[in-house]
C-alpha cells in the first residue's frame, strides 16, 4: 500500500477552517477523543449511519494530528500497513492477537 496525497482535500478543508494555523496537536487529540466517544455510542446503539459518520470524523481529526506531528496521515497508514502486512497471529474471541517472537 502506497498512499500519497489522498487526504489533501481534508488538509485543505482544515487549512481553510483555520485548524492548521490556530489549532495544535493537543486540541486535536481532545477532538479525536470526542469523535471516538461518538463512535463508541454509535456502535453500542448499532447505528450504522452514525458509525460511518464517526469513523470519517475520526479520520479527519487524525489527518490534522499527523500534520501537527510533521507527517501525513498517508505516511502513518503506509507505515502501519508495512508492519501489519508482515504480522502473524490468530483470532481469539473476536480479536486478532499478534504472534510474539
């Protein structure tokens, strides 16, 4: 997986709204926690439309967090995929447990 600039529209929106010039990584992390809470509520309520909305909102905020950390969400996803694509493990009670070496 080699994402490059797929999230530019999100960065442009964040820039236009002043998030990138007036926000910071800490305020965006607080916003991420709020969005994660909305995702949890949507999952508990089995509300598919709200689940989709909350996942999208989380990704939008994570895009800004990556920016404030001097990287891009694409680089974060690519880095994570490089690691997980090589990972072995097994499913236990609905959770993938990675194999330790």
